[in-house]
């Protein structure tokens, strides 16, 4: 499977054997850019995406500890080679980043022990990738299992550790004993036209430890490889096929109640996707949850459920990222007002960048300026002012930009502030034709005398 930047066994083996595959896209508005890599939370109820931890360094795997307080994560630090990938923990609030390994080996794919006291992981410290264990603070690192070949895709639940070996799914006890093969896929280990051999990859053990879900390369008609999802009961040989789409998909994770699976679709044919999907363990209810949320060029992988299953944590990557142009608007709510009245200045900043300071410069008719700092809310800002001079007032907004967006300045907007006018005298209530008071009196006299003359 062509997940980029080391996010699964496919890239793990691709890096060893073949090298990576590139995918590019133009980034548009949506999830706002903070940095190239990050851990994000997706609310499954309302679709909002919240950044938890962001930075410039490549992230590959995240796993949540049993207390739901810490992520274990593998991150590339200090260089671009695979040997720079080390293990870290970070709080679910994005704080307290702690480095666990510090060496010249490839350390990746962390998985918590059931009690949260240990972390299993993969390490390339010898001639092959092997399964290691460390205390949760990074101390007491030791080899747990070495098959003699590459062992990958580690997942630890209860007393069961599942992993990939020889393009097949294997399980063993949590102490590294009794390793046994579960699957024997057609053409396992045979190279075709894609970036990995045919076989099964990325096993994930169900919360109750009874089942394993995984993906299988079923077709090599595209360079990405077509993978479908399968389910197998531990201790049995019968398999259940969950999907038959042939998409490039995998990296499945179970919900904590065992009722849902989340996975990544990274390609449909030759089209790059990197969206998150949900499906039920019987293969029903497949749902695309992110294609309408994520902008092109924002890629999601390594998704896991939160403790209460109401949200999903995932690794997000802005692929081929660059500094984006920003657009800032500014306008008065009225073209003219009277001196002493209040007027509102409002505008927006796009693409969406949450809670940033925008400076609004207000210029009086005499040329003096006031500078106001306002904070955006969902990309919008509002400022109320009460002009103290009559004449033409001007306003202009500016933003200094950030690491992902250019600085931006709005056009100048104007408003006319009129002088306070004298109140008008009320019109006379005298009888007669309005505006012709004397003429009305003369007309009345003429009518009176005419009546007298003919009476």
C-alpha cells in the first residue's frame, strides 16, 4: 500500500527495497494550515477538526495509552533518513513531548502494553527489523522477538501481540513466546507490479482479543496496489472479507466498543485520496467521513478512536506544502453616519485561520490614526467605533501572516461622518393653504366682502 512517509509496513518495506512514491495536490481552504505535520482530532458528531500537536517533523504512528492521557508516536528528528525516526510520548493536549529513544537506529511503530507500563516497538538495530520493548519512560529497552527476517506492523492487546512476517499475519504471546502464523494469503511474498509483495499487512487486534482485522494485496493492476480488508478469528483459519473495492486502503483501527473500524483510503485506482472511512466489523455501513472536510493535499493516516469513541485522532500531513496567499477584507456597515453615532467595521481572513490578531488602522479626517487589535472568530472580525470628527474617515486591515500564509492587507474603505444638523422648526398649524399664509387671509377677506355685497 502506497502510504507516504513511512506510515505503515508498506512504506517501511518500500523504503528498504523500492523507495517512496510521490503524490502532489493543490491545497485549498478547509483544515487550516499550522505546520507540515500534526496530530489532529476529528469530532464524529459535527465534523470539526482540531489540531492537537503540530510541527515540521515527520510523524508516522500514533497510539493512545490505556488511560487516554498520552500518545506514543514515532517521529523523524534531526534528519531525513530513516535512522532519524525515534519514539516519543506526548499528552493528548499536545503538551509534554518526551523523547524515549535516542540512537542511530530506526525505531518506530509503538504499541502500548495493556497496563501502560511498557511500549512495544519495531527497531532496525541488527540486519532486520525486530520487535523490541521499552519501559514507558524509555528505560530498559530490550529485544522481544526476532524471526530472522523483517518483523513489522506490531499491535499489542492483552496477552496477544500481532505482527506481519513473510507477508503473512502472525501472533505470539506478550512475552515473545509461541509465535504462530494465522494467514496464508495467495502468492504471499511474490513480487508483482506494485511496491510490495502480495500478502497480508497491518494486523489490528480487537479490544476483546478475539479477532484481527488486516488488509491484503489482492491486485497489482496499479503501482499503488489494490488492498481489501479482511477479518479472522484468532485460533481459527476461516476469514471474512469486509471490502471488495480493490482500493488502496488499510491501517485499520478498532473502536473501543468493538462496533466500528476506521481506516485510510489512500488511492482509488491512480487517484490519490488519503481520506478516512468507517465500516462495521461485518463489512456493512461503509462511510466516507472526511472527503467533504479535508482539502486536497491534506492527507490523513494512522487513525485511532478516542477513549469514548466520539472522535478520531489521526496524523495529518500537508503534502508538497507551501506558503499560501491570504485575502483580508475590511468594510464599514454604512456609507455615512451622523457625528456621535457608532459604526461597525467588519471583515474576514481567508483561507480560514482561527483566532489570529488583525490590526485595523482607522484614520480621522485630520490625518491622525488609531490602531486596533481584533481577534478573528471562524475567520471573521468585528470592531465598533464612534467617530469624534466630521468628514471622511478611512479604515484598513492588515495581518502579519504565519508560517503557512503570506501577510495580507485589505483595501482602504471610507465613511462620511456628517455634522450634527440643527433641528427644523415645526410648520405652522394655522388654517389655510400650507406655505401661503398671507394669501389665505386675503382670499378669506375677499370671499367675506363678496358675500356682504350680494346679500
